[in-house]
């Protein structure tokens, strides 16, 4: 996901916050990119020199759309709609 936001860091963006969602089944990881600071959360996982595959912590997939994560996902959707209305 971090690679997707690299192009934004060099250009001028009028939107203050960009959102992205990564899904693995019903589990979601919600990314938030703040254009003024060029920060993306959650932070990038640094490559491990000993492991072939870097492991994403389970906490990244904290939102379950079927269960309690639905409210958080709907909040992101509402934020994106509000941003789009002002563009």
C-alpha cells in the first residue's frame, strides 16, 4: 500500500487526507495518508533480513466488517464522501 502513495508525495494535492482500504476476507486494514506531513498510517513494515516473507502483525487487520469493524468502515466512507463533495 505504501508504494501506492509514493506518487502523491511529490505532487500538490488539495485533499488533506487520503484513505485506502486493504481487505483480507472480512478483515480490513484502513490506511490514512496525511498530505501535509506526508505520513501514512499504519507505518510500513521494514524488510526482515532473515525472513523471506515479512509478516504483517495481526493488529493491522483489526476491523472485521461482519462484526464491530462495520462502524469504522462506514466512518471512512462518510469521510470520503465529505471530501469528494468539497473537491
